[in-house]
C-alpha cells in the first residue's frame, strides 16, 4: 500500500499528494485512537482493581512474547486482507486516503506484519482507561501513518523503481531494529515491575 500513495500516483489520478497524505495520516490516527479507546475501555472493566505492576507485566509479556514469536515464526497471525486497491480508481482521493488510513491505523483490520501491533493493543488494554488507550493507539498509528511520507520523492517511474528497491534492501534491517526495540521496551517494562 505504501507505494500506492505517491506524488506520481496521485498526479496520475488527478489528485494532490499533500492533501491525500494529510487525510491518510488523519485517518490513521483516527483508526489507532478508535482501537486504543476500545481496548482501554475493555481494560477498565476487566482490569478494575488490578495494580500498576500487574498492568506493566501484561505489557512486558506482550512485547517479549511477540519478540519470541517472531524469532520462531515467519508470519504473525491475523487477518489476511489488505486494503482494497480498487478504491484508488473508484473513489476520490479523500475517500481512499481516509479509508486506507483508518484501516491501517487500527492495525488489526488488515494484514498484521508485526507482533508490535498486538503489543500496542494490549498496552492500551493494560492502561485501563479509554483516553489513555486512545493516546497509545493514536501515537502508534501516527508513527505507522507517517511512513507514507517516505514516498515524497517518488515523482517519476524511475524513482518508483528505486523506492521499491530501497524498501527491499531495508526490509530485513528495519525488521531487526524494530524487534530489538520491542525487546528493549519489554525489558524496560519488566524492570519497572521488579523495581
């Protein structure tokens, strides 16, 4: 999906990349905030009376269990559907920008490529407050949504090919870095529990 919303593609569809990107990012934050709010609301009911240490233990477990899963397994379980790319040609840019952003920002509505997506939802759940869950979900979704900015220089077919090649080359190092960060955050959460 990342290579679908580029200056080159938007120009070909008669749309403005800046506008579509802004709407996409807004949709992403909206989707993340929605899933975070729901998880926080559920956590406020299920974890009523549960202390901070146990809540942090949930976060530490989610992060480290996800890390372990990805070391052993190639793919993360979850939906196998992706956003409908036919929307690019069927609807106006604000519709697919908002629709794609909201679905991808929620994290669990489309293909889940990282266990960190589930860790975000469990963190919002462990927060046990809808507003804190919304903030957690919105922040994670804003980071995911901001990846569309990587396409800002894709203004020609040659740059599109170069972009795809760069993404292919960076896929493994970025995944490794994300897993290290995930393990580090899990470790920090665990240290906070025992401290």
